[in-house]
C-alpha cells in the first residue's frame, strides 16, 4: 500500500468528526446528570428507598397511627393486626396519603427516566472513546509500514 492510498484510508476514518463530537457528548452527559440531581433534590421528600415508602408517606402514616381507633367494634382494645389493617385501608381512603403515594410513584418513574437518559449519554460517550482508541490503533498500524 503506497502513501497516497494510506492517506485516503486515513481520511475516510472520519476521526476529526468524531473528535469534534466528543465535547457535545460530554455536555449531553453532564446535562443529563445535572437534571437528575436537580430533580432528585427538588423531590427528596418523595424519593423512596428500595422496597419502602418515601419520607413523606412515612410521615403521614406516623400521623395516622395516632388517629387509629383504640377500640374495635366489640369495644375491646384493637390488636396490632387490626391497626395494621386500618392503616392499610388508609392508603386508599385517606386523600392526603393517596396523593403522597401517587407523587412517590411519579417521582420514582421520573427518576428511572433520568437514569436511562444518563446511561444512554454515558454509553454514547464511552462508545466514541472506544472508536477513537480503535482509530488510534489503525493509524499506528498504517503508519508502521
């Protein structure tokens, strides 16, 4: 392969275009991460931990626990199981608790959306860097003859 053929192959790699796109990919990743952090910060009361309710829902449930009936229909002191059943019913009957649970679900959904956007941006940047590494190896190979 002569020098003109090598130069033509190098030009077809499009390395300059890829290098020019790197800052845009970095900015996209930074923007996605910033949006995720800002959203989480704004909605921190409704961010649920894995398998648990968010702080706002826990707060409402704690307030409701003090309002739980002390006696059942038979006039006897309510058992722990009866209080748990009453609290479970409050999830559908109490409007404030229903709203908080709904907000918790919306926040959880949006957080997953932001995580996906961040992952896509990260993978795009990682792929571009990997392609540049490949191009570097190819250029070294062509330059070595």
